[in-house]
């Protein structure tokens, strides 16, 4: 555990809490967090997670735009639900990305957990995309992913990050509760 990991974890808690509250400041704070975590994951050879953080950086900018400028009146997105075909499509994309990335990491790198790390990366990208678009289904996917991340980070000795992801799991449960009651879903 390092000071860098502690700082990144603190930013992560703030960013996810702001996301639950639908506050667009979650995105720039999250951007700083993912840049820091890209370095942390590189240091412990979780290369897929490192790559995920780099992609998250781009998605942080996309999410910030979606939450503040998208929509007919450029006033940001509202919470919506995905239909079953869209959920299945997103999960299929996550599975394909997981297999491709896992094979690449297993073949060309010394990644610590190439297949698990790749699967978490592939599906996390789907969850993050859905979150940027304020899709309700992002939360149950985050709950499942964050729970698995906790185990991976304990295994790799990133105990503070494991605790952070346990807190992310609880925040995802709260996000799911709050977003399900959002007035936009009842309109």
C-alpha cells in the first residue's frame, strides 16, 4: 500500500459517490483517479486493468460530456433502462472483448491473471459505457464486477484497493436503489 494508492482510492470513493448522486463532477475527479490507477496496476503487472484505466480516461471525458451537454436541449442525459436485446448485445461485446484480450495477455505478456483480468476489463468497459449513458443496468453489472475485483486485489496484495472495491460494491447497490427511483424512469 502506498500513498499514491491511498490518494487514488480516496478519489475513487468521491467519484463513485458523486456518480450515485448524479453529480457531473464525478467525471473529472474520476479522470484523475484512473490516471493514478493506471500507474498502480502497471506496477503490479495487472496489464489489462492498466489498459482499462487508460480507456476509462477517455470514457471519463465522454461521460462528462454526456452528463452535461447531451440531449435535445444540451442539458445532459436522464436515467433510462436498456431493453433486453441491448443488454444482451452489450454483454456479448464484453465477452468477446474478454476473450480477445485474455488471449493476447496470456500469449504476449507476463500478466499475473491474464484471463480473469481481461474478463473484468471487458465487462467493466460495458458497465462504464452504460454508466456514461445513464443506463440503469450499469449498477447490477458493477455490483458483480466489483465483488470479483475485491478477490483479485486481495490476491495481488492491494488491500486498500480491495477495500475500495468493496466500498464500490456498496455504493453500486446504493446507486441502483437511487437510480431505480429516478423521476425520469417514471416519465
